[in-house]
C-alpha cells in the first residue's frame, strides 16, 4: 500500500492509502471474437458527437454516443452493471489531454479493435501506469487523471459508465454477477 492524497468534499487534500492498481483492474467479462466483432460492427455504424469538456466546452478528442441498441447477450452478461450504469460507445485517435472525467466516476471499458496505444493514468504522487487494453475488459478509475497519446487509427470502445466510485464497482466484481 502506498500513501497518496485525495481531495475531500471541501477540496482539501487528505492523505489516503491507495494501491497503484486503484487506477484500473481487470474485469472478468470476456468477449469472444464473434461477440467483439458484432459490437465493433455496431460501433462503426453509429453517429458520434465530439465530446466537449464541461468546464470550458473545448474538445478532448474523444467522440461518444449513447449505446442505444445492444445485443441481448451483452445485456445479459452485464445486467448487474447496466442496472446502475449507462452504456456508451467511445472512439478516439488518442491525443487526449490529461484530465479527470466530468460526467462519471468510473467505467467498465471493453476494447473492440486492436490497438497498441495505451490509456495512461497518473496520481497526485506522480505514479504513472499504462493500461494496455489487449482487447479485454477493464474497470477504470476515471477520478484519477488519465490521458491517451496520439494513435494512428481510431480506438473503439464500448463502456458502461458509473456515477459510483471505482472502489464501489470494484467491490461488485468480487461477487458473482
Ligand atoms: Fe476520460
């Protein structure tokens, strides 16, 4: 365990025990190639909106859209999470500046196409961790600063976003779903 710092509700920094892995963790929901391809097809055919940062309405190079029609097998696999979260497609070619998310606290991210470009996380004590998605599903702590370096092609994801913190969703992963 490593001591870190986190802002409390009044914006004051408080010491806090955290593990580096509080940036992200693996989620044991696996998609086979056919399932991933089905979602990738949907992801490539929906209309995206440029994401604008809430505080200054500037783009962060992410493109998002609500995932309105998803296959029933996906809804079944993720039903516990869809009860409390909302699904969305996201794509970017990287070049996403360091930020914390303004409309969610955590998210489960399914990578839909192969990409070498990682998502990078850093914390208040300067620790840096790269998330190589490797076509897997990861729970991400979107309250930690993260960024994406420039990529040469679009990275496609299906995400379930939560207004509950990472730690709470991580607890859910320990139980059968
Ligand atoms: Fe983000």
